[in-house]
């Protein structure tokens, strides 16, 4: 019975240990509200604007992350993000589930700058190793789905930058600039519930060698997603850029 109180005491001690360790290694949970900008002229999601339909929209984009920072040099993050539009009217949106590897190149200056250099902070003067800020460079990817009347799914490649400032050893504010390059399947779902739709050729939907107009009356005239091997056209292209404010809680486990 004494094990649980001892374990809780150890966790509290780790969580509220020195400012240096929290930035130099540990676990962190992060909330990242931002605005996602979808750059595309091919991801048609709405048939209400014939003959070409309406494109995926830019909108509010919240994100959640769980990360591990190793020795202040590098780490990994699991990420979930989304963006939504037309709430209460004709709703649509996208989701992104994946992860990135994150490097912190400022750590290299620990071996270049003089050890007695002091940096002002809200926690008092710090040397470079224990600085209250950090810069991250990340690369990774994951799975994505987006849709409204029509839908697409596939993978994405992500790269970006982030900056964090530690208000306290366990709390940081910052910004991030993630760029997600979409790699959708060359298939447009016109009836996602029945896994039915058309092959794509960029922003067009095709059936065999023929282009099919964007029209709600032809939603059930395509092929099934299981037959996607028949699709040899080009997938629709898109870039999703979602700058965000980051709010981080850090738990130092002495890593």
C-alpha cells in the first residue's frame, strides 16, 4: 500500500524539477489552435456549384499533440488535427492523424557559446543549455481524409518549424508553421457510405476515358473503392498550411 504514495511523490518531484530538465528532456502534451489554409483548385467537395463544383475551404484548425523530447536534441510527436467549415449549414472538413520527428538545432550552440553566458528569463538568468526558449524543425506524415458532398482519403507529407518559450519549467507558449502536402488516392467518393465514386484526373472525375460532370444525380453511377486499381489518372493536388498558437504542458522524467 505504500508503493502508490511513494510513486505519486516521485512523479510530482519529476514534474516540478529544475527548469533545465523540462526543456532538455521529457514528455509534453500540446494544444495547437490555428487557421488552416487549403491551397487547391482540384479538391472538389461540393456539387452545389456546377459545372465544376466547390473546392475544400480554409477554416479554423485545432490540433493535439503528444511528444517525447530526448536530451534536448530530438524527439517524436504523435499528432491529430482537423479543420471544419459550414457548421450548421452544409458541414465539411478534413482530418489528419500522423506523427513527426522533431530536431532542435539550437542545442548545438551549447558547445560553442561560453558556459558563463547568461540569458534573461522569467525564471531568472539562465545559461544556454537551460535557456527558456527553443526552435524545432520537424518532418513526418500520416493519414488524411477530407470531404463534404464528395470525399477523398490518402496520405500526407509534413514539414515545418516551431518556436516555444517556457513561461515556467512546465508550461510553454509558442507558434508553429506546419506545411502538409496531400497525397490523395486518385478516387473521389461520391457516396462514402457505399464506398462508391469516380476515378480522378486532377480536379476532374472520370469513368473510363470519359469525364463525368459534377452532378448529384450521378453519384451512384461510378465504381466501388475496391476497384481503385482501375484509376490511372492523376490524384487531386493540395497544400494545407495551418499556422497555430501552441500551448504546452511539459513533464520532466529526466530523459
